[in-house]
């Protein structure tokens, strides 16, 4: 099913992300409000590629836009240009649909533990400082030990959470690569891509000057 309205809107978001006009949170809000009900599998697939562009360890905390040190690489720009070209076409998305992250519950639990540990650190520092000032050295040393353990645990939970997501993405990409000509994704074949290049719209026009893929 081709959702023409949703595809046009997502193509605009592709340009906004690449040019550094919107941050991750703005992208997420836009997708949920206007494109979340779309049944076109191309919407979820291309949107997922946009989220990957944002540095996860920074954009989750700060409204980072893809400018300066975070600007999109030439390779990613070209890949997204192909995706935008596909969104302006009437082609069906014939790759395997984006699967739900099966480890979402486990991932949320790990991040919850990480958050609780981080929030408890100021209390540990405060109690340790009071104990040290009061001459309770054993209590102060215990607080220091708990603080170190908390740092290690939070680091472990964060890394494990990212490993689960990375593995899930790698498995999905392997399915995509085996389903068609992945060099021209979301087009399934080179012929479809070449035909779409005959009338390249907007930002996709940069592709018409390139020979092959």
C-alpha cells in the first residue's frame, strides 16, 4: 500500500534532518502526530534510518541537530537521497518490513536500572560526605564503594542496552541485503532506481549526475 501523503511528508522530513533543521525529538513528534497511523511499510523503514543518524548517547539528552561535527556524511546523504527519491515514486516497498524490537522489554528494564542507579548517586555522595565529616570512616568507605559499584552497574546496563539494539539492527540489515539490490534501497532493483532517475524531484536531483550506484 502506497500512502502518498505520508511519503511526501516523510520526504520533507528527510530534507529537514539532512540539512540540520530539526532534532531527534522534533522528528519523533512529527512522525507520531502525522505519520504514526500510516500502513505503508516504507514509512517505518525510512524513518528508522533517520533516527540512526543521530548520536544516541547525545541526542537522547540534548536537542542535537545534524550540523557541524554531527553533520551527515556524503555517503549517508546519498543513501537518504535515494530514499527520498523512492518516497516520491509510486513503487511498493518490497523489502521485509521493519520488525519490532523483541528485546524492548529487556532494554527498558536495563535503562530503568541505569536511571535508578544514576539518581541514587547524589544521595550516596551526600551520605558519604556527612559520614566522613562525622568521623564515621567505615560508613564513608562503604558509600564510596557503593558509588563505584553504581558507576560500574550503570555503565554495564547502558552498554548492554545498546548491544541489544545493535544486534537487532544487524539482523534486520542482513535480511534487507538478501532480499534485493541493497545498494539502491529502498528500491528493490537497479532498474526501478534508474527509471525513477528520469524525473528526479527536489533534493534527489543530485543523483542524476552520477553514473551507476
